[in-house]
C-alpha cells in the first residue's frame, strides 16, 4: 500500500467465549483477532462451490440487493468522473442466482463485479447464526443488540468511508484487506458529496492505491496515519465507530459477516442529522460567529454531559439534564415544530 507502513495489531489465542470486549472498547484502536471464527462451518468450507451451497441451504427466497460494477472499474465502487452519480448499478433478485453468477465468473480475469452487501443475516439467512455466531457475552449488547450483516461477492473494493457503529468483521471465505484511518483524517481523505452515496456514507474521492498527490496533496498525511489489516478466512477485525476504512475482497469468491453496534441509547438521534442542520444553520455564518458557536458547542455538547447543568437546581435543568427517552421525545417534537416553521 503506497505510503502506509503500519500494520494493525494482531492478538492470538482468543477463544470465542473470551473476546476481550472491555479491552477492545477501552483501547479505541483496530485489532485483528487471529483465528477467532476459524471453527465456523462456513469458514471451514473447502471451495467456493461448497461455500455457496452452504449459504443457499439457509436462504428462503427473499430478494436481496446486489451492486454490479463494470469490468473497467476493476471492482471499485465509487463516483462518476463528475461526482454527480455513482458508477455502478443496483439490482434486486434471488441470492442463489447471484451466487451462481459469481461462481460462473471464477476464472474470468475481466469479470463484472457483483457485491451483495450489508444483508441482514437473521432476515435473509435464518438459522445461519445457530451455527455461525460470535459469543456476545457483554452487558453492552443487552441494550444494544448488534446488527449482523453478510457481505458476499467477487473481487471488489469499497472505497474508504466511515460508519457510525463499532464493528467486528469476520472474514469467512476468501481474503480481505482493510485499510484504516483515524477519524481525524477526514479532511486528508477528501470526502465526496453527501449525495449520492451507496448507503448514506460518504466515500473518499482519492485513490489510495494510486495516489494523485497533485490533486489531493493532503492525502500523504492520511496515508502516513493509516494502517493495513490483512485477514485470512477465520480471522476477525475489530475497529471503533467513525474510523475510516477501505475494504478489499481479494479473491474470486468472498464472504464476510460483520457485527455493528452502538453503546448509545436507541432514543438518541443520529449525529448525521445534526451535521445537516449545522450546514443549514452554522456553516455560512461569519467566522467570528462560528468561533463563538464552537465555544458554545464545546460547552453544551462536546464536554462532559452533566457540565452545563451542574450549577443549576435539578428542577431547572430541563434539556441540560441527563437525557432519557421521555426527554428525547419532547426535544424531537420541539425541533420538528421549529424546523417546520
């Protein structure tokens, strides 16, 4: 990888029932858990055909969404040259038929790319987790059960982007490479437009494999801060929410299952909506006003949650008090009234 020397830390000898969730969350860094899911039946399949047949055994016919890229894009899913559209198509059909298409392309060097991503395992592959599942023996999962998704396809590259959830990605068939960047590298990764996006996440405009440093000069700083995680079947990768990651499926048939979760209460709104509202209300104000509002946000939002109301009598704290579901509903209703004025 041009300009990236660091490799993601690897830990070994972890049994499925002893995943160090406290350590993972406290360290706030990506880590490979070598061999964590090597005993899953899907990870033990010996050929693409056997893996596809295993997946088909759980499928019940509900249509899935597939992304299809043309051979000239060499598996990359991104934007058209003018960045006004995505450079791939989406289709809806039967998982078994897509698997057969991918199997039929195994020997083709210039094959179109098929990518069935973020497909809810419990919905589309019922029973799969009875045989292939992480041990979720931590209290944080009681209030925030993870969303478990399957990612299936041939050789592909999901360009660098961030998600708002913590992630454990389990490589089951084929090899995968994650290139990871800390959240503060956002400016140096040259995010694309807020719309369109593949699934709500902005993508980098830069090609980290063939950097154009004249067009994207700050990319050097992102590459210097990046790290690479290479996964074999049976390996798992943890990385925290908001880390940028580019994901390459390196073989002609690949399957990954990932676990997304948050530790915030479900009644909390998505910060992405806050960002959009800030674009509407803050971004284009005079610089001196923006500096003042930055101080306001640091005080009310980015500092300790109880700081702004600590000096007030409890009965007077209102929305400055700790948030709960009832307060969240009232605040959401207030915002809707104000936005619809």
